[in-house]
C-alpha cells in the first residue's frame, strides 16, 4: 500500500479505536486509543525503539499494525538514521527488513585484527614455529589496522564457528529471509619469501552438519613480491533453509621452509549478515594498493 493511499484510508476512517486484543503470549491488552492523523502517529513511532514497534505497538489495534507494517514508516526511519541503498535505483523490496539488517550489521568474528592475541580463535594447525601476532610490516589500507596474524613454514590454520541464534539471528529469520552473508578477509605475503594463502567458509545446519562450502583456491605468492594487502570477498545468497552456524577458516604457510615467520599474514577478517549490495551478487577479489 502506497503512502498516499494509506493517508487517504486513515482520514476516511478517522475514529477512536477501543476494545481489547491478545498478544502472541496470550496477554489481554485493553485499548482506548483515539485516532491520530497519520503524520502525527508516524512521528511518535519514529521515537519508539524499533523492537518495541514490532513486538508490542503493532499488537495494539488494526490501525497501528498497518502503520507499523507500512513501507513508508521504515523508509523514513532508514533515511533519518542514514541507512540508504548504495544504489538509488535498487529499491529494497522490504524496507523493514532492510532497516533491521542495516541496524544490526556488525562483524560476527571475534578479535579479527589480532588486538587480543589469539582470543576467540581455534587453532587447527600450528606448523613450523607456529602462529604468531606481529605489527603490520606493510601499511594496511585501513590505517586503524596495526597488527596481523602471521604463519610459519608448515601449515597454520585457525577458525571460528559463529552461532547465528546466539548472535540474534533466529532460525525462523534465517529460513524465511535468507539474508546475505558477506565474508571478507585481508592477506599479504612477505616481500622476501614465497607463501600460500587459503580461506574456507562453511554454512552449517543445526547439528553443525555442512550445508554449503565456499573454498577459495590456494593463492601462491612468489619470492620478491610487492607484499601488498589483498582483500577477498565472498557473498552467500539463496542458500536455502537450515543454516544455523558459519565456520570461517583461514591461514597458510611460507613455501621456502624458512625458520621463523615468513608465511602469509592475515587480519581484519569479517563475517556479516547484511542487505545485498548489487556489486556483491558475484564473488569477487579486489587487490588494493
């Protein structure tokens, strides 16, 4: 229903609403709510926490439910809070979903920048002289990144398993909306030693059984390279029902078996639940100077 038609409907039926209804929990709610002009009602709703609007306010009466469910309300809320599509010609099909995905968007990985040592990470392989945290050798495009993880002369791999429900993404939400899952990782070699990089991402079911795997090909860097940071991005869409966990794994090694830490370096990894960006529809890799 458009904003204009919604306004006309409200003016035609501008009468007091009274009576009672039940919440989903079975609580009886009694209402004696005078009808308000749509503009006034929406302005009030803009000052109410969004979770309260959906879970409580829309249960008060038929008019409030229609207002809370209207695209106009959430589109305006997005505008006020700065949540806008990156491509103006690509209008979200569900403005409320778009709002909540933007508002809750965050990196679900713990300690991605090595600022807390290896806290949050499970070490799967610790070859050679083992994993190490060091200061960045080559300046990262994000100047807030000051540390990275570095691998040694045999395979070093580490991972995190993200519990989506524990992070606020319920089973019903994941199954019904199947929001985009955006994976990003940054890696760089040493200039004076060859190295290999690998990243693997798995979407897991309720019993952590694999549903989908995205496995990047191992990237090999030769000795005497430019040691620039590279960002790799993967986006999962239309992955079907049942996704409850995400396992992120990455690492590598050096290729010359030098004692010490001459292997691939990784930092600023991320896993996000977010609205689909048009440029993210296809997996991509981007090299940044």
